[in-house]
C-alpha cells in the first residue's frame, strides 16, 4: 500500500469523535481550512449537531467564507435555539454582510413565534405543555373522584388546561419552524435577482453572500426567492443553499 493510499485510508477511517478533536485542534492552531474539512467530514458521516454546525460556522467565518458561516450558524440554531453564543456570532456575521440588515428581518420571517423560539428551546416548551396537560388531567380525575374537593381544584384544572394547550400549540409552531426547508442563504459572492428564470430577464436587484431568503418556487436550475422586506425574484440554484 502506497503512502498516499494509507493516508487516505486513515483519513476516511477516523471516527466522528476523532474528527471532532482534530477539528478543534486545527481551529486552535488557526488552521481554518483543515478545521472546516474535519467538521464537514463529521456532517458527511451523519454526525451533525448544533455544536458541529456552530464550530463549522466559526471556522468558515475565520476562513472568510461569510455565506457558509451564516448558513451553519442558522443550522446550529435549529439544534440549539436560544443559545447566546450562536445568536451573538450570527449577529456579528450578519453585520459584516455587504447587504444591509433588513429591519425586523427575523420577526418578518418567524413572526410572533420568534420571541419564544429564541428564548425557550422547543423541548422546554413541549415538556412544559405536556406537564401542564397531565396536571389538568389529574385535576379532572380528582373532581370526578371527589366532587366536593373544593373550588381550587377547578381553578387548577382551568389554568393548567389552558396553559397546556397554549404551550403545546406553541411547541407545534416551533417544530414547524425547526423542520422547514424553504429558508436558504445566498452563498454566491454576488448574484443578480432576475424578473424570471432566464438569464435574459430584467435584473430586479443584486444580492451578496450571507443574506437569508425564503424559497417561494422552483424550476429546473432556478429558485424564486423572497427577502424579509418582500422583494423577490429568480436566482440560479447554485447561488444558494437551503438551511
């Protein structure tokens, strides 16, 4: 076996844990490209999680690949919504974009659920709602078993039932946001947004790497996208990647 084949075999046989350690070591040594390669290998092996995406975003940012950095910060948020480090680094990365921050960009996309989603992770909301519903069920059983148990049991039933339904509804909306696949990040350094899915169409405006958009429609080779401020048009599929 030649040295090149042996090195290739050793590279491909590394476990995700070993990749993680190697990626962290490369990052600490400011070897940004090597760190990116190790973290990407973890994702390719199906070992993706919030920490891997966060570190990969950091490595891409240090390697001056802004689009990829923002993409992986958004992906990290799906695993770890509300994490202050992810939110802080994403904000810093967004501030370095060529395109200006759109006013209320997050609120325009996530609407009212954004406030809770950024502060209470989905599992917390879901389990809190489930506990509240279980307490409501226990209170209802107590009322059936002991009809004269007192008004306080009725109050507990009403409060826990309403709270549980609200929290479970919120958790459902959060989950829908977490699994959505129609958000994307522009990765091209610069791309013209056209009036139609053909290169000869009129240019509506131009975008630069790092800005988030919503995919409205697609046709072979093209996506129709919309920004948080409502501006929309067509871009080549190669110009962006889904979050």
